[in-house]
C-alpha cells in the first residue's frame, strides 16, 4: 500500500501568523457573501455555547432550586438520554421527508422551548418534561450541525 499519510503531511503548510490572518480573511469573505448560512451557523454556535454553559449549572439548579435528590437527578439524566435516543430514531425515520432547513429550525426552536420549560420548572415532573424535550430535539439540531 502506498504511504499516502507521508505525502499528505508534506502538503500541509506551516502555521504562521500570515496563514492564520489569511484564513480569517477567507472566512470573513464567505460570511459576507453567504449571510444566511453565516447566520444559521452563528446561531448554532451560540446555542451550543449556551448549552454547555447550562450543563455546568444543571446539578446546582435542580438540587438547590428545585430540590431534587442525587437519585432524582441521575434519573433525570437517564430520561434525557432516552429522549435523545428517541429523537435520533425519529429523526432517522423522518429525515428523508424534511428539508435540512426545517430540521434545523425545528431543532433550534424546540430546544429553546425545552430550556424554557427547564428554567421555569418547579418539580421533578416539570423538569423531566423540559429535559425530555431537550434530549429529543437536541438530536435534531446536533445531527444537522
């Protein structure tokens, strides 16, 4: 077998500040020409940033504000995983019938709805509904990103 890895490594330019600046110019030019694509991508990045920030606060919020025990929180995370698996299965079945645009918008809006329900939760049941929606629809959004 040919040693393609060695040949490909030889083609990689060295990383310089000029190369990084040039890369940023290419990205900036693309974003100016493709504003809609850039808006969707930036929305995705923003949602993912908020998602990661919320992940860091989940335990504190659910235990100190809602009053869930460690067992209930563990159950909640398991139920969220079940929601994600269900969302992935449903997405697999319906993805042929929906455009990527519809799936991204649906995933974005319903993920935000899940976070809204979670943020306004007062009991195990209400936070579970929010987390199940999150798990289900984050799959739609992640698989398109």
